[in-house]
């Protein structure tokens, strides 16, 4: 990114927008570019509190430059080459009340033609008014890479007793800090050193905790920690096999073998059959952080363009801590009607849908998108195109063998000895039940027995099952339509069905 910024300045681009929270690091990069450019350029920094001040010099405000209009006028009147950084000017670029500031910037851009002067708008918020869209180049100032974080770690090691750590420990500490700013990395390394007295491999968890804070501060992404393993899910052997085969897909060994990074998977199926739990347990199987994207928090009607900015921010955060799994639950609700939302929300849903599709198609970072859906007819066709996801799986209602396995799992969680239960009979009477419905029937039986101050029995479970009308009965048409669609378009998650289809083929 620094190289691109230097090229743009050398090519006399008059207006740049630099999106970043790291002001100090960005200023240092700009100062280095100015020093190495020919002719050399002076760097000035503008803030609303101090006006225009020359970078690296004592804080002496240039005459009457506190207001943005006066500062831009001062910049226009300068005759020497320079880079003029305006910090947090975005509040003055939003709304009709700030038309004067926008006009001053356009005047400055016009006067810069053929000169070695450039304005850099530095802000954590991307705010480009329509009047400047054809003039400005927007750049995202990338977070520190491994080499920069290594410098931060080395400085901290010099201050601590852990002057020497082995290469493997250093690599783990650096990878754990990927996605943090330089200041965040420095603080978390200090925290780890203060907590344990020195920096070792065991302090990686302290560094990772800062990433969790990063997700919480984002507000749109949610960091999910799941205690269950993938073996606690009954059935779905074909899907489990697919996931286990890719457990090392993000390693360097896989790259050296010539394998591409997995893009993502879509899990369709009947509600309550374990789609969301599969996504959560995959995080533990692969050893990757799981980030849930809450589309409800993405949409923000307070300001035009705010929803799109929220999505960009969430995706950047996910990329910054990659490799990671991005989990979108009930994709059919999140993007339903996204292709034609002009009448309902001014086209916001359509733009967000388009931005997300573009990101999925073009992303190079190791972010694995894991999405679930219940209503396939609500999904825009673009999501189902081959190549958007690595695989589309269909999770059907559990068959008798899978229901037996589900009963064993849930009974074993609650009682050590389950030999007194006839699992085969329970599986038979629960025909048409989803995994979630089986669990709820078992819980209902336990409540019944608990209220009578006794141990629950086989008959209690059967009675609870008989008194429950499963979703497959109440929504027969919807379940049948989903099965018909998936039979020719999706891969079955159950091994028995997959094997049958292979034999049929």
C-alpha cells in the first residue's frame, strides 16, 4: 500500500483519501515518501485543534488555519512542493451544510494541476461526497504485516527478560497478533509480559484475547467460542468427511502441494438438523477463529452509505485476522430480495448484496465463508452459481441410524448409563423428527419426571415424542419442495444417501 501511495503522489494525483486508525504510522509512511520523492516535499498536518503544522517541526500553527476553509486557502497559496494531510475532515464532507468546504477542496484540486502538491484526507471513516468522487483516490492503509510486528516484538523483548525466544515461539506470537494495529500489538505484548513476567509460547492466548476485543469493538461481527466437537453431532458423515479432509487446507504445506485456499460452503436443509452446529464445531476442527456476521447490525439507515460502510468494515476486520471462518446464519433471510430492493429501501440491500458477492469472488485472504439457509427459493440465484462456494450440502431429516446416534449423544450428555433405554425403539417412534426436536422431546420427558420427583424413563420419552408434532408434518409442502430441489442440485450430508446416489449414477 505504501508503494502505491508513493506512486500516486509521484504521478501528481492531487487528492487522496487514506482510511486508517493508525495516524502515527501513516504519517511516518507519508514522511518517508516525501523525503524520497524528487523534488523533495514538505509535509504539513492539519487538525481542527491545532490548524496546519509542519510535520517533524515544533508545533507552530501556520497563521489562521484552524478552520478547514482557511487551511485549504493557505494550501492553495503555497508555491513549494508539499503533501498536506487533513485529519478527520469527514464531518465537514457530509451534508449540504458543508458545501463550502467541498468547494474549497475542488478549487484546490484544480489549482494543483501540473504541480507537486497533494492533499491527503486521513480518517478512520471513508466519506467521499459525490462532488469529489471523480477527483479522489481512496486507499485503505493496511494493518502491520509480519515484518512490522516482528519489529514491535523485538523492541518489547529488549525491554524484558525474554531477550531470546525460539523461532517457533516468535512465529506463533506474531501470527497471533496479525490483524492488530501497531499500538494494539505493542500493548498486548506488554500485557503478556506483565502477566507472566516474560514472553513465551504460553502467552499466545493473551495475545489472542486482544483479537476478541477487536471483534467486540467492531459491533457487527461476533466472536463465537464453541465447546462441542464435530463428533457430538449425530450423522452427517459425508459432510464431516469433507470438512475433515480440509482441516489442514490453510497451511503452507497445502500451498506447497498446489492446493488453492477453500472459499466456502453453503449448508441447506430442514430447520433443527444441525446446520449451525456444524459451522460452529468446524472452528474447533480446523483450529480457526469463528466470526459470526450479523446482517441485522450491518443495515443502518441513519446515514446514506452507512450500511455499505458497515459491511466493508466487517469484511476488512475478518480479513485482518485471517485465516478465519466467517459464519452467516440463515443466509436466505439476510439477503432475501437483495437483487431488487429499490422500492423497499432505496437499493441499500441490492448494493450490500452486490458488494458481498464481489468480495466473495475477488477475495484473496484466507477467509472461509460458511453459510446456512432454510428456504432455498428465497436465495438469489447468484449465490448458487457454481464456483461461488466450494460445495453446497443438503442436510435432510435424520434417518433411523442417525436418530439412534442422536439419542445416544443426548442421553450420554445427561446420564452415564444409558443401557436401560431401547435406542432402536426411540429412533423408530421419532420418525420425521429433526435433531433439535429429539433433544427437546428428551428435555420435556425429563421435566415431566423431575416434577414428579423420579427418574425419567423410556415411556416418558415416548410420551413426549407422541405429544409433539414435528416440523416435517406442520410444513410438509416446504420440506418436500426443499428435498426435490436439493436432490439434483446439492450434495447430501448423510453418507447413506450420498453412497446411494453414487451407485445410482
